[in-house]
C-alpha cells in the first residue's frame, strides 16, 4: 500500500514580532482516516508540545483532538487558538469558530490578527503542600512563595504558584523529584505554573512539567493562562481584569498572551500567530 499524504500546518502561537517566537504547533488538516495509535505516533514524530488533529463535528465547526508526544489532552490553550485559525481557513468560516474537544465545546473568535478563546468556568482547590515545600520544589526561598497556591482547572488541572517578584520567577530551578511529589495532579501529570506581576503591571510566568523524569519548560501555555484567570476568581480579585502575560524568555521562544476576566467572570485568553508553510 502506498504511503498516505497528510497535509499539515505549523503555527507559532503567542508569537511576538519575530517569526521564530511563540509556541510551535502542528495541525493535521484532515484526521478522518487516522487511528488513535497513528495520531499518537504522528505527535511523537513532530515532538512538539502538542499536535492537533481536525475532524468533522455535528455540534461545532470542527472536532479537535490534542496529543502530546506521549498522551492525549482534553484541552490546551495554544493548540485551541492555533487550530482555530486553521479551521477557519479550511471551513471558510467567519471570524468565530467553535471547537469540540474532550473538555467540551470551546468558542474562539478573531479580531484583526488576534484570536481569543473563552475558557470553561474554573474549578479550584487549595494546594496541600506548604509554602516551604513548594519553595524547595522550585529552588526558591520560602518567602518567594506568596498568597494562595491553588490547583485550578479550566480544562486542564494545574498547580498555580504566585511568586513575589519577577526575579523569583526567573530564579526558579525545579527539582524533578519534588515536582513529582508536590506538583502531581489526579491524572499523574507533574507540573507547576509560576507567575508574578512585574513593576510595569504585566505578568511574567513560567510553566514546568516532567517528561521522562526531566523538567521541561513550556514556552507559552494558554491553559495555564486561563487557570491564572481562575486563580483571580478564586481569590476574589476585583473585576474586570486585563493583563499581558509574558512567558518563554528562558526557552528562547518569547510568547505574549492576553488574559481577560470580565465582570460576568468569563475567562478569555488571546494571542497573535505567525504561520509556516503548509
């Protein structure tokens, strides 16, 4: 049997001005003939944070499945935003699309060159680990961890750790054994999203996760940005909120995300993209 030809696009999501900024995403345009095993193998072949697979949907503009190199995810931010642009082009859709995912139907809208998703309402719970435990996990001093540390879930359950300064965020050096102990959720993913508000009012953030026992840093994490919105709701922050979130500087792939939480407690994550050749 001759090999199949599969069309895909590479999208740099959360990009700044450079074509080589942002978090890279591969989008398979038509996955109807692919099995789960093949999707997982293709995601491993690309070896990006996530690869998405576009399928028909009876309830949304398209159904989308999201795979990391080793497992399927119910929701992730940069795959949702990048895939929305591709689906809009493929379906000749307007500036609004809906994507059916395992986490539910996610609406995504475009204004100019910016795409924005509306996240699911958050659930949250206090972290059981102490500030001292979490500081040791991150290679920080106990005083660097400030305010409430929470597990937040707007589609992906993640540990949200507020830090006292940009310098503390930059200083993080997570210990993989301690990240597995204090940063593991119910699905056995080990991860932590650290953030601080800088003197200019913008947020600087980093996202760490374990892969094959090693700590990996993600350049730009839309699901964590949405969870930061959930954290603000859980801590009764004054609404509305409109923040620029900068991430990825330590990875060499600078990302810029926009987080909004409106007065009705809806959480929005937006970004710009740059596109590689299909």
